[in-house]
C-alpha cells in the first residue's frame, strides 16, 4: 500500500490531483488493481479494505442467542454462555464484540434492516465516525441509535455515487423468500422510531444490492437469497458475494440465472450461508455441507469461476483481476 500511497500523496501535493475539499471527497481513485481484503463476520457481514479505506457490510457480530424465531424453537448448544433472548425482548448490540471485531470503519453499507443486518451498525458508525448508507428504514433506525444526520446517506436503488476512494452503484433487490414464499413486509421504519426494538421491530424496509468499484475491482454484494435479474444485466462484476442458504430453492433456477446474468464472474464467495443462531465457536457442519453443493453447482455453471469459502474473521486477499 505504501507504494500506492506515496505517489498519490505526492500528486496531491503537486496539485495534479484535487485534494479533499469541503464539498466532499474529490480524490481520484488509484489506477489499476490494488491489494484488497475481504473478512467474513458471519451472517451477511463483511469487512472490505484496501489498507486505507474500510467498508463494512451488514455487520452482525453481536450474534444474539434466541430461544425461538418465527415460532420455530431453535436448537440450543450445550455450554453456550450467551444471554438467551425471546422474540419480544428488546435487542441491544454487543458493544464489546463490535469494538473487538471491527476496529475500523469508514463506510457501513446496509442491504436491509432486519436485525441480523442492522443491529450493530448504528453503534459501529457512531464509534468509528463512519458514513452509514442504506434504505430509509436503515437510516431512520440508525438516527434513533444516535448516528448524526451528517453520517447518514439514504438511498433507494438506482444511485451511482462517487466517494473518491470507491464508487457505489445501488441496485434494487429482493429479500429471501421466507415462510414458503408467504413472507411479505412493505412497512418502513418511521422517522420517529425509538430504540431498542425487538426482533419484529427491525423491519426489512426493502432490499438492496451494491456494486462497489474499489481497488481496481468491481465487487457485487448481496445480503439475501434473492435478486432482480434485469437489474444485474451488464454489471460484469469481478467478485460476487452470493447469498446462499436453504431458502434459495424457493427461487426458480436461483444460481443458474444469477451466474449467467453476471456473465460468469471470476470470483464468487458465499454469504449468509452459516447458521446465524449458533455461536461463532460451534462448527458449521450442516452449513459447510451445503457450501460443498454450492461450490459444485457454481463450477457446473461456470468452470472457470473460483469459489472461495471464507472463515470467520480471517482476511482473504482477493486474487488479481483478469481483464473481462
Ligand atoms: Zn432479512
């Protein structure tokens, strides 16, 4: 990173590149691919970093323990020391876990506002001074959590924003099917919402995908097991975080349509694949079996695609990009 930082700093000093002004970041992004790491936080959470800028996606390291969810009793792990929650309990983020697991954040992106995507984000954005980007529900809940308006960017899908160190295309998307396709919730968290909320209080608020152009790569992220196929035409991402879990089978040809519309992306990482009710220490035996099937299905659709299976909290360096 030093090699990239020094010439850029020099160019800014020489006046050939615009420096940060009061109208916001205007620095041109570095040319060509740089070292970019992705760190999996469990559920749909990731840290994306080029060593200078850190983008955190759907952080949920609180990973709360529940007795039941959507009327389904959850299997409990012997020796699990975490506090047990019911669906009606007010939810609070585990601030110590967030401090320990996410030491830096410049931007926080939210795919949708369910608690397993949003619970940790307001505290994280406040603590690290990060800009939080999400739908109206996400930014209303974040404001209720004490994030100042100057750190909230509300999007609806269709935006293509320049942030200097990266650019962000916001893509309208769909939530996973739940309850055998009977789940539907069009409510939006209102501006006067108060925290804490229980599980039901974290409304979906609509779903988004993001195309992040960062470190010379195009990284497409999903937070759920669904998408709008026509919104993905022509994106040709280098790296895709593909939502995969049991509910994907409710969609017709879920992986086939996705891999084809993305024109067989070079690198795929699964996201939202683990059993989020289990503590981090418990082996994800069933989920890892499903991932082997996922890997085989992606390879059958696109033999050249590299499928990378992440481990919790271990930074993965993205392979160099090949011209597409
Ligand atoms: Zn959700």
